[in-house]
């Protein structure tokens, strides 16, 4: 009987020793890193890049009839922002205080927005904002010239007079655009309209102002 009790005690001690050893194996030792359960990290989806115009550097555009002393120059960036200047000289309009004539001038800046590439390769856009350096109608005399602040001719609506209206619709045509099918009001400002023979493609970037009825070209 005593022998059986001794055996049972030995078995119990062996069981307890094995259990303690197993627990000791599961506990991390000093300096041992404890593996953590993986944590789901939300994936950041990058915002969709806005559509840019199809050139990589600032591009100069001109709006002019080729006759007279007026012009509008526009420096357009790929992101749709722009700056520019309109000027028109009238040397015959003189006075006692301005014997050197009269000049209409406008220094402006702004941006096009809602730029979308169309199926025909053109880019539709609307006028987001346009700011003039001097309020249209302001007059001052300098170096014998009467300066009259004007609107940004070429970007303004003909129905509005001075100043442009945000939301006006414009279209940028790339050089490979075929001339056939383009609006005649746009082509009347095209520098190649009198070429012989008339080219089948624009051959340059052109901005068609649908509301102002203007054509502004990169020469």
C-alpha cells in the first residue's frame, strides 16, 4: 500500500513539474519581444489628380486681329492658371494734358477650372475667376499719355462689356485639330485663315471663347 502511495506521489510530482516547465516555456524571457497580433491599417486612397492641359510648360497665347494697335497676351499654365495684359493705343485721342495719346490697358490674372478632355481631343473648361490689377474705367495721366483701365478683352463676354463673368465656357484645341467643323467665329481669329492653301489642321493651340466669341492662339 505504501509502495502504491509513493508511486502516485511521484507521478503527481512529475505531472506538476511538466506543467510548470510548459508554462515557463510560454513566458517570454528578458529581452525577448512579444509578438503582437497584426492590426489592420486602413489604406489611404490617393486623391484623383485633376485633369491638366496637354502641355508641360507655360505657354503664351495672343488675341489680335493682326491689324490695329490692340492685342491681348495670355500666359497659360498647365494647371489652368493664367496671367496677361491687354493694351490698345489711340494716338489720335489727345488733350492738353496728354499730348502723346490715349492707351487702354488691363493687367489681369485668374484661372480656368472644370478642365475635361473631350472625345475629339479638345479640352473643355470654364472661367473660374478673373481679377484685374486696376478697376476698369479708372483713368490716370503718365508721361503725357492718358491711360484708361479696361477689361480683359478676349476673355470677357461681349454682352457684359468690361469685366468677365465666371462660368463662361472655353475650349482648348490642340494643334492637330482638323479645321473642318470648327466654328467660323473662332476661325476668323485664326492666324492661318488667309494662307494659301488653307491648312487642314490648326497647327497651333487655340482657345475658343464660346461666350466672348473669341479665338486666342499660341503663335
